[in-house]
């Protein structure tokens, strides 16, 4: 049986939790952008984040800062809500 997504995620979380967190947030941002039919160019216009930067982040070529993620989330009309849950 192959390695599951959860296994890969958990392994990455142990080795680089910050990158894992940022990558998961970016995946959700991209999902919202695509679901709401917002182009990278439009997201760039709304957020002030260059389109080239958004493209590089979405293709995995760069890891965004938390500040950039907040800008993108806010420009989509969302807010980041987080919680800590017991294992």
C-alpha cells in the first residue's frame, strides 16, 4: 500500500511546520480564487501582490510570507480564523 497524503503531510509537518502551514493556507486561497472565478491578475489588483508572485507561489516555486497570505485572504473578502485543538 502506498503513502497517503496524510502521511506525507505529517512527515512534512515534523520537518518544516512553517512551510506546511503556509502551503496549506495557500492551497485554500487558490481554491477560493478558482471557485469564485478570480484570476491571478484580479487577485493581484485587489491585494497589491504582484501577479508574478502569486503565480510563483501557486506553482510551488516560492513560499509566501504570512503578511502576503493575509493580504490575499483579506482581498478575497475572507479572514483567517484559527484554533488549537486537542490531539
